[in-house]
């Protein structure tokens, strides 16, 4: 994979449950709203485009995404917040009705399969209401009445994400691994395994002998 699509460019995720002050971000400032409006328009154009017009659809994706390798197929509808924080490697398939909430980078490696209805979230909110809600908030502040934090998500090479799976902020899916359909991934998954469930846990590991050929 070229450095443009380097999945290791994302910082190591902090320990689960530990929210650092610099993880918080503003989601209602004018620049952010412009970026979201741009992404909404481009995803609308992509949805409305002729499925057979590969040249036009590829041009829209290159404008929408932060980086994209060769032989990338994204079915519609496709939903994202910014687009520019999504980086795809070579030979990537993203099936219909996937949602990528990319407040922080989502980096996807080479030869990755993502089934329908997969949701990837880089953002979340504190659990305790006194931490989640902004005290003495007023509409005139022109900010959100709640606090949002975000962490990058990484999907390494040759991963298969099963249909309806949900990936939560800060997780990494190790190379060659499979996430079973309907799983909720709240912790990173190691390479060379099958993981399923809510919460997602490893149920099978495979060695180098299974990767030959």
C-alpha cells in the first residue's frame, strides 16, 4: 500500500473508556457545517449518477474522499459526514447502505470487503450526563448543547466486515480478520481471526498455514 493510503498513519487508540480532552471536537462551527453540506451534496450526486457511468462515479468519489486507491467499488446509498477523512486502499468493495461517521480518519487497507448496512463511527459522547451536556448552554452560543469526542478507526488489509456490523470509535481490525454479521465491535480485533457478537469477541484464530496460496 502506498503512503497515501497508509493505514498505520492513525495514532494508537487510547485505552477503552479513557477520554482525553483533545479527543473532543466542535461539530457545529461554520467550517464544519460547510464540510458536511459539501459531503451531503456529493453523496447525493453519487446516488443520482448512472450506475454504468464509471468515469463520473469515480470522479465524484475522488472529490468526496480523502484518498482512494485502484479498483474501488462503493454501492449506493452511501452515507458519510465529511468524506475527506475516509482513506481507501486498492481493491475495496463497500456494499449498499453503509454509513461512515468520519469526524476522525477512517483508514481502510487493500483487498477489503465491507458488506451491506455496515456502520463505522469515529465519534461518540460521554456517558455521564454532566459530562455529555454543556452547562448553561444557550442557543445564542451557536454551538451544540452536547459534547462530542472522536477517535480514528483502522481496517487493515484483507479484512471482511460482515453485513450489519457496527464499528465503534478507536478500534482497529487486524489484517486478514473476519467480523461476523451483526457484530458490535467496541474493542480492537487482532489479525488472523474470526470475531463475532455483541460485544464482538474472537471465536477462531488461524495460522500462517491457512494464509498460503
